C-alpha cells in the first residue's frame, strides 16, 4: 500500500482504504477481513498500526470483532462508510480543490467534462 505523504496518520489512511474496499464491494457486509497480522504484512506496517485502524473502524461501526474468529464488516457498513467518506470529502477536501480550480481558472464546464471522461473510462465502481 502506498501511503500519502500528508498530515494524515497511517492508521487513518489504512482505515480509509478499508472503507473504500467496503464501498467498492471488495469487502461486502458480513464478510471476514484479514486478521491484524495478515493485513499488517500485506501493507508492510506494524501490527499495532493496523490494530489502531481496526479499533477506529470498530468505533465507527464499520467492522466488528467476533472474539476468537476475527473481524467482520458490519451489515450497515456501506451506508456508514459512504456517509463518512462523503462528509469528509465535502467538508474537507472540496473547498481546497475549489480554491485551486479558481486560482487556475478552470471553469465548471471544463471540470464537468473532465469528470465525465473520467467516469466513462474508470468503471471500477458498479452501481
């Protein structure tokens, strides 16, 4: 996993990645996700970092732990992840993006055309 060099903690980037996998259907509701150690090995971080991400996701109601069996995706995780990620984007990232677009003189029409092109070539999310 490539971590972004920003001010966001690695455990939060891992949690975001898991939420994205919930949203794209890789981790459907009630499915088991990799153990802390398995996931830590996959993303090449300390198991404590993954444990922190899992604790964070559990506190948000995205995953839950079946003691002795592992972590699972909550039945309503898609709804919760969608709401959380949408609010994060609209409340945090979008104002910065809009400011940059305005500074660069990119019009809403240009942005709409770019987004339309992007959606037509990136069909990873099936609705």
